[in-house]
C-alpha cells in the first residue's frame, strides 16, 4: 500500500514534519493542531502549513520553533524506529545470492570497488 508522505522543511533546511498526509490532509492537520496550529476547514492545508511554520507572509503559529516541536514529538520517534527497522531488514538481506549482509550504500561501494 502506498501512502502520501510529506517532508516539510523550514528555512535553513530544518525538518518540521515528516510523515503521512492522510486523506483530506487529516493526519498532518491533526499533527499541527496538537501543537497549537489548528487549520480552519475553509483554508488550503498546504498553504496553512507554510504559514504556520513562518514560511509565508504572516508570523509563524505559536511561540516555539517548529523544528524543536518535531524533534520532541512522538511522530519523530516513530520515524526513527521505522528507519532502524528498515536498516535491520536491509542488513539481514543477502546480495546477489552471497552470504554477505549489507545495506544499499555498502552494496554500491563494494560493487564499484
């Protein structure tokens, strides 16, 4: 099953959200609402998220940096766990029928060496 995901960065390239968007943007709207930025139902969620993080013409929503909110969120912790699980899965797979364990990065290095 494919999911629409969004990597939202603030000025300077700092992550403020990475995850599912959800049907009618409900997942990301819920994330922002939990942290003090409730998107009105008559507003485009994409435009609102940019305004909320201060990337638009209005000051950002709330008094904290959205990067800090992200780093302290359970959503961030879930992403870290998912990345760790992917790494473990990748490291346990063999490459080209050999008994080596590898990740995609080391596989590319070993093939080009």
